[in-house]
């Protein structure tokens, strides 16, 4: 959960920083209109690529986290079933022993 929050904060900071840098470059650059438009186009392409990479990386991390969570849940369920089976078996043994004790007690009292 904390990793997701950290990544979201990083991503927002990345986007805001990129946009701020692009705006500052446009306002302070001593270039002609044509050069500025070319620069804007190039920066937009770079931003698009880096954003696509970041989104792809985030999706991969989310998919891995989901798969890990499913695996842990399956393992926990398997362990719970195993323990339930062990408890049921122990219960049957205890029940059998208790029946034997009761039967012995009843036979001794009847004698």
C-alpha cells in the first residue's frame, strides 16, 4: 500500500516537474517561433514516451503485486485447509478415546 502511495506521489511530481520545466524553457528560450514549435513537439514526444514507460512499469508492478497477493491467498487457504483436516483428525482420535473410556466406565459400573 505504501509503495503504491509513493509511486503515485512520484508520478504526480514527475508530471508537474516536466510541465513546469517545459513552460520555463518556452518562456525563457531565445528562439524563433518555428524553433519553439519544433522544441514543443520534441518535448511532447519525449513526455509521451516517458509517461507511457512509467504507466507500463506501473501496470507491471500492479500485475506482479496482484499475482503475489493471489499466491499468498492460495497458500493461506491451503494451510487453513490442512490445519482444519489435522484438527478434525485429532478430534476423531479424542472422540474415539473418550468413547472407549465411557464404555469401560459403564462396563465397570454394570459389573
